[in-house]
DNA sequence: AATTTGGTTCTCTTTTTTGAGAACTAAAAA
DNA sequence: TTTTTAGTTCTCAAAAAAGAGAACCAAATT
């Protein structure tokens, strides 16, 4: 048995965060793995520790881990003289993740812009609202560095 | 035939925005309806106009429309002496929608806070990162009114 | 009273997603 | 060379999501 010991509370949090992550569009198994790597007291877990803690099959574990690595959501380290990989949360790169999510917002604004360009000239109010949404989205993304800088100064 | 006429470009945009909306976790039929109500030159469409333009069955149309109304994503108006409902995009309430998405962010921060409270005291770096993420999320949501006010002043 | 309108709801398929488990593989160890 | 380790990949089944179409229904019309 390789499963790691979690308190009831921790198990419950894995499910809660897992469901939350599923709602963000992540499939169940990867969502649980991400949650586990956020809640586990041990930060670096092997394939089998993950597999047995979450009661997943080998295939589900393998596919989920690879998917999470391809999308830069997890990472792994190795230890010399040990063939196993130790998977871990990429929490250290949260700034990059946030930048990425703002980048997604920009691409959303681009799509809305394309829609705006293809709207008829009448429907004036509608088009104005659409223009405002786009403008606001772009403003927010433009301000991200400022917001970040302010946060860093005021940080308690 | 009640279907409304869309140019090829408009049809293509309905699909593009539809897929985009699906990726946000919306099922296909509701995603297409939302997209249609964003792209259609006519702003208020009847049940049958939607159904025929998108080639949906009555059940799919009915379920999707009700789901979108329950989640405050669309709305309808009526015209006196006309039993039909005219469904429309709630673009006018985009500010509320944005507030809502920031509110979601706050609930995300609450969940992370709960996780932080259940982390062991060692894993210092990890916990610090988590603290920073939470702090930043809260800072952003707190600043929303300011950001909005700034945007309104600088608006071109 | 009978029919039409504007949907809603039920049943049943089809399709898609998810994951189990066995077979397999490459590198390392024995 | 044989075995073990640390996974990967393949095949298949179960389950969940999506949607078609018919039956149904209440209000309005004829």
C-alpha cells in the first residue's frame, strides 16, 4: 500500500476542490489529482501514491498525469538513484498562470471584436454595450501589471 | 420556415462563439443559442426562429432556453396581442455579469483559504505561495469598483 | 365545442466521456 | 540473461450527456 494518509477533512477537501475544478471544465480524474497535489501534506507524490490514494486505475492515472503535464498544470522532479517521478503542483508559477488567464480574456475580447465588426449598423444600443464590454476587458488586461504592482506594495 | 437568414460569416461566428462558450462549460445547445443571440442582426427571436435557425429539436430548444433563463443568461419580452416569447441576450446587464464572475473568484479564494487552514505548518514555501494567491485574488476583487471607475473616466 | 398555438415533458437512441484491466515496453537491476 | 520497475497503450464496458420525436397540455382562437 502506497496510498498516503489523509485526514477526513483533507479527503473532503480533495473532493470539494476536485468538484470545483471539474466545474472549470477539467475531467474528474485530472481534477482529483490537481486537488490532491494542492491538499496533500507531502508535496511530491509518485505515480502509485496518487493512484492508490485516489483509487484510480493505472490507465486513468497515466492519462491524467500526462494531460496535466502537457497543459503545464503539474510538474515532476526526480531523485538520483530513483527511477520514479515525483509529481507536484506548480504553485510556484501562479503568476504565470494568472497572466495566462488574462491572456485568455484578451482572446475573448478579440472574438467579441470580430463579432462587433460583423454586426449591422442599426441595433445601436446593443453594439454600444458590446463595445463597452470589449473596452472594459481590454482595460482590465492592460492594467494587470499595475494591479500586480499595487498589490505587491500594499501586501500585508 | 421561420429560420432567420444569416450570412456565411455570421453562421461561422455562431459556431466559433458557440465552441468558445462550450469550452466555458456550457452544453452545446445552450452555447449555440447564446451565440446566436449575440450575433443575430435581429435581437429578439422566437422559440421557432431559434429552433429552425439552429436545427434543434423542440425538446432541446425548450430545455436549453429554460436553462439559460434559470441562470440569468437570457431574457425574453412579449408583445401585446402576441402569445410568443421573444428571447434576447442580456447584454445590457454585462456589469452585473462581471460582478458575478468576480464574486465567483471570491468564493474560489474562500475555498483556497479553507485549504490553507488545513495545510501542515511545514511546507513553508508552498503555504506562502498559497497565501499570496489568496491575497492577490482578494485584492483584485476588492479593486473591481476602482478599476471600473477608472475605466469609465478614461473611456475613449 | 373544436382547433390552433406555443410550448413542455416523456421515452428512447445515439454519442461522448470516463475509466477499468490486461497486455505491453524500455530501462534498470539482479 | 532474466526479472523487476515504472509506467504506457490497447480494448472494452459502463455511465453520463445530448438530443430527437411523439405525446401531451393549457390558454387562446375560431
